[in-house]
C-alpha cells in the first residue's frame, strides 16, 4: 500500500481501491477496473504526485480532437502531469487502464528525448494496441512473485515508460506491422536502416533472395501494404522526426529521407498529412 500511496497520493485507502486490481512495482503502477471504478478517482480536485496516463477503450463515444486521427490498432490515451487538480469521470467512462509513473523517474527518461518537459493537462495521444501485451505481462509478473521478478519488472517498467514517451512524442510503432517471416522481416529492418538511400523494389527483392513478383506478393500479404508504399511510409516517418528538430532545411530533409526531389517529398508528405512539410514544421514548433 505504501508504494501505491507514493504514486497516487497519501490519502488513498484500500477501500478506495476495492473495485480495482492494482499491479505495482517501485516507480510504476497499473490499475485495471474489476468490479467498477476507483472511488479515489472521482474525488473533486484531487491530485497525484506522479504522472498519470489513461488508456481509453470505446473511444467512439467520446470527443477526439481534430488534430488526432484515430487509426486502426491504436487506442486514445491522455497524460496528466503531477500535482494538477482534476476529477476523473469514472462512472461515465468505465473502460480504461490507468498508469502511474513516478515523477522523477518519468522525467529522467523523458530528458533522453528532449530537454524541456512540457506540463501536460490531459494531453491526448495515440498508443498502439500492442502496449496491452506489455501491460498484461507486467501485471502477470507483479502478481506471481516469481523468482527474480524484480529484474524483469524493472526492465518492463523502463520499456513501458519509453513506449509511452515515444507515443506521446508521435513516434508510435505497431508491432503487428513487423512480419514474422524471416525474409520479409529482414527487408523491413534493411529499409529502416537504409531508407535514405536510392532503394528500388528490385533491390529489396534481391535482399530477400526472391523474384520481384513473389517478393511483392509475400511482402504485401505479410505487412498489409506494398513494398513501395511501406518504403514511402518509413521515409515520411523519418522526415517527421527531422522536421520537429528544426536542425535541417526541408530540402536537406528530403535528401536525407531518400526522396528524389523536394517536389517529390512535398507531394508525398501532403498526400498523407494534408499539409506541406513547411506547414507541419511551423505548426509543430509553435
């Protein structure tokens, strides 16, 4: 209970959590509703000393901000910084997981990505469905008291924290898009490492030791999109990160990401994000 208090707040009681399953390890806690909502959560203007992340289910019934496009295989999540008064809508919104992460620990990990840590007041972001696999593994490990569980729980805490931070910063990844086929998976890794180079489908097929037609067919079956579209997607994702950093011009980013020209880059970017790379940078850096 002391670990829970250090993350949730000193005034929380066991009675408050009678409807909730709690899985806690040191600086990280997961709360899953079992028979209802947390009674502490609906107290008016309560605060937490740690960061609170809520992963929502059944978001069709709730307002999604225009800037977020809810994608297949993703959930809507939100984050609240420590010591911000709030009231959770437990009774109205019963389907969610709550994660609490120690303030100092979260900020120490966040600082690996950027120096300034924003003050989050319910900031919404997307997180891949696959995070549930890791959360359930964390819950299983923390409840079984298996030998050396402290070692694996520490690793899972770090992995989950970084997964959340990356998702918050727009660097999501969907594990389902990574093929379990050895040859296709190898090509995906190759694309990630060499997307800035002049890659062709014929070159990728050669890397997989397959004919172009067979490679196209198997890649599309395994990944759900063609090799050409996948390569463009990887290049665009890389460009997003570079545009946010503001270290390079848009023309330099186009070259670094493997686009044949600035016009090619701009057209591909606008087709997916409905704005130019320059407009995206200006919007992001406001």
